[in-house]
C-alpha cells in the first residue's frame, strides 16, 4: 500500500516512520511512504502557501492553488483505488472500522492541514473525505497523518507477528479489549485473577469476554448499545 503525504513540514515525519510497526511494514515491503513538500508547487519568491480568509477572522488558510496542483501532479490520472483524505478537525472521526475500510485502496494521499485550516474548495472539490482523529484541535494534520498511517499499517498482512493480534483488540468487536496481566502473578499484593491461571482455555475465553464487557461499561459506555 502506498501513502502520499502532502505537507509544509516533510521533515516532521523523519522520526515517527523510522521505528515500530510502520518501519517494519516498510521493511517488509507492505507499504511505501512518499513525502511531498507543498511549497514545491508555489510560484512566488517566498513560496507562499497561505493567505488571509475572506470576510476577516483570525489566522491564515492554506491556499487552493498549490494543493490542487500538487495532487494533480502526484496523480495525473486517478483510479478508483486512489483516495484523497483531508486531515481536518472538522472531519469524520477516524475509527478502527474506518482503518479497515481504507485497506480497500491501493494508495492514499493525505493532505495535512495547517494554520486555521484550508480553503473550503479543497474539501468540496478535491478531497474524497475529511478525517479527524478526535474532538480537539491540533496545530496541523501531520500528527493525525502519523496516527492514520500507523493504524492502517498494522492491519496490513505480515506486519504483525501474529495475524490474530489485530482481530482481538479494542474496537474490533465494538468494545474494548479485555484487561491483561503478565508475570509475576503476585506483585505487591496485587494478584492476577485466578481464572487466568487455570489453563482451561475455554473458560479463560469466556472470562475475558465478560471482563472486556465490564471494562467497556466502566470506561467507554458510549460504545455499548
């Protein structure tokens, strides 16, 4: 799978993609990441990518011309398997289910918003979708892009050591994952639940399902019907 990142800070991604799941996926050839500096599609001495909003207001907006030109240069002719995503605080909230939906594409182009946002024509006439990683405002879309790529990358075949790892996690079944413990069985008087020490895998599975539901009720009741 190929990811294209359109940003005014390409150097931002030097750290996050050199470690962990994304680096491993790139090493295995499961994904490719291409960084595109938006300023390469400007035509003035100062390489201007932003301007003041019409009607007044605080801050600056990313201009439409360089973004449209960049996308049309990266993908001169788009296919149905190439999807453009605008990372925006106003977008649809990104979820695990949406990450799986994105696997249907061969390439994703992520537009990293900045300042007060982007010219609305980018959202209306260029991007296929606006995505947000949560109900808060970031300084730019770069952090959100890292989250999206990391989430999708770990779902690609061969990236995780155990394929079932991505199937038995929080949100995959609509609830949180069950609580987990490791050795020692007794730490400062806090003991691992006896059910996990029985060796009865059928009973352990039932206990974990119940524990996952209880944890969801306690921490994320909004996930339950």
